[in-house]
């Protein structure tokens, strides 16, 4: 069971990173509604991968698989990693809502993408880049706080 959970955790990480990188490269100052719909579908996959990652991660943490629960619970590096993951999730709400709302309408109609939507995606990616560093430190038992 632990191997399956770790595999799902690993695949979810790649799916989350891949979809966020796709959003990063596809988002522009203006897009037509068809392009926004594509971004919305990618964002949907991003959300599914994030929820899967969270569910599997919580199961690994609290389910007694692998390292003891206390290893994670008492490690401030883990809490920082989890906090960044939650921050990414909260930041992602605005672009998700924007893609859903603006994806409706005539496919060729051009929509200006607000800077905050673009910067939200950029910020999510920057925070996501930090998490594997924290995961490596955490796995070695290194506490940074």
C-alpha cells in the first residue's frame, strides 16, 4: 500500500507541475475565449492533481505509512512545505474563477487577461519551485525554522 501511495504522490507532483508550467507558457496579455477554455481545462487538471496530491500526502502523513506521523508533525520544515502548498492553492483560486467566467462566450472574442491573473500563475510557479527543496531537507531531518 505504501508503494502505491508514494507512486500516486509522485505522479500527482508531476501532473501538478506539468499543468502549472503549461499555464505559465500559455497565458498571455490577451487571449481569445477558445484559448481561455483550453487554459480552463488545464487548470481543471491542475486542480485534480492538487487535490490528489493533498489527499495522498495527508494519507502518508497521518496514515502511518513510511515514516512515523511524529516525524512530519514535529518538523517545522514540513509545516513550511505544507504552508506553501496551501498558499499555492489559495492563490490559484483567482485564475480558476477567471478562466471559468471568461471561457464563456464567442470563441474568437479577445479577452484582456488581468495582470493579477498572470502574476498569480507566476507566483504559484515560484512557490512550487521551493517545495522540492524543502522536501529534500525534510527527508534528511533538516529543520530550517
